[in-house]
C-alpha cells in the first residue's frame, strides 16, 4: 500500500528574515550626491530674510564675518533685531535726523554701540558691513543706510547677491 | 565499476550583498550634509564708502590718480560715463533703449575705456535716487569683468615683475554721491 505523503509547508519557527534595503540605499545615494553638490564651503552662514528678494550678480566672492544689516520693504534690521520701519520705500520721519534727511538715528546708535562694545573684533575694527537689500528698493533708500554706516565708521560695504541667473 | 560523484555547481545562483553597513554610513552622512548645505548660494560684491570727507581728500592727495572713471546712472536718461584725465572731463552717454537701461552698450563702452586706461581699476558710481537697487547691481556687474573671455587687459604684477593678463575691468567700486545731501 502506498501511502501518500501529506504536503507540509517548510516553516522554521525561529527564522530571521532579511529586509530588502537595496531600494533604500539607492535613494540615499541620490540624496548624498545632491547634498554634496549644495555643500557650502563659505566661512559664515547667512540666513536669507523671507521678505527680501536679493538681486542676482556674477560676483564669486564668498562673504566674510561682518555686521549683517538687512533692508526689506517693511523694516531695517541688524542681525534679527528690528531697528526701524520702512514704508513706501522710505524711512519714517521720526527715525531720521531733522537736519540731515539721510541720517537714520536708530541705525547709527546701534552701530555706535557695537563699535564701542566689540572694538577688539577685526570686522568691527575694519568697519565691514554685509548689506542685504530688496532689489526693488530705490537707491535713495539704500543710500541713507550707506551714509549712516559710513558716518558710524563702517566704510567697507559688501552687498549680498544671489549667484547669477 | 564505481561511478565518480559529480559535484553540482549552480552557476545561476544569486547571492545577496549585505547593504546594511553602507546604509548605516549614509544615514549618518545625510543629516551632517543637510545641516551644512546652502540651498541658496549667496555671494558678495565689495564696495567702498567714502568715509569722512577729510579722509577721502587725504587719500586723494596721497595717491593722485591721473585718470578717474565715473558712471552716473540717471533713471530717466541712461548712463553718463565721465572720464577725467589731466583735469579735463570727457563725457560719453549711453541713452535708454526702449525705456530700459542699455547694458550691452554700457559694457562695450567700459571695455573701450579700460583698453584706453588699463591702469585704472576704480570706478566711481553715482546712481540717481530713483534707480532701483537691482539696476545698481547690474551696472556693477557690467563694470567688473569683460564678458568676452578673449578680451584681456595687461596688469603689472609687482611680485613677478611683469605684465599679467586679466579680464577684470573695474573691480573696485566706490559710491561717490553718498555724501552729497
């Protein structure tokens, strides 16, 4: 008598299963290449202000340690501290000196304070300023910032631009 | 006769590569690179501000430049290139083209100016108050470098003691009308 053998599925109770990670490694390799491309070698990091649309330029100079001033259509800031309001592409009359319409009082006071407090730092000593400004602002508004910075003893102005289009 | 045993070799067998350590390295590398990557690449244009008037005059006395190149940007007219040489002013005008600034002509004229005066690197920029910042940056771009890579200007290198060629035209920018009221 031939006995038919019953089919028994071969299941090991203590088996470990291997996860297929080939596709994940694939994805990570692509990400790694992309991130290596955007890797920044600049010595300082500039956080772009969301309100500012920077102009594009062909300049290839990396920014260096300086005092960061940002001028948008609504405000004037040092680092992230707001100093003065901007309305209709101009400063409010109370922020300007009555005799000299190019002189921004809060900016001068702040720059003067930094000059006195951090006079041992090389960027303050040399008077370096990094200016980010919105590309639609007229030169007259920018000139007020430049004029005040120059009066406060910061003659080296660096304009931040995006890498050319 | 005894038969020799044949060893079966399966040539089509697949083996699995252990990717786990590679993945472990990548998982660590990705956050490191994410932190240090700049998604918006930013550069700077260097410029100088005439500090206190006295100091500027002093500097001018120390280094009496024979030739001075100034670019005036007027929103309603266009560009005026003023070349001051031996006390005489030569003005060249680049008018607006279809209501917009004519950058191509400005560039050509600046290349011609640089060819005539290769020892001048400084340009004095005087934009009108109504000129948008974007246009000021564009003018600086036109003045900085010659677009045509074949156009070279001789520069005397003091270290090597000979003339070196460069395509930089006017990399030093001074905002000249800053102190005017």
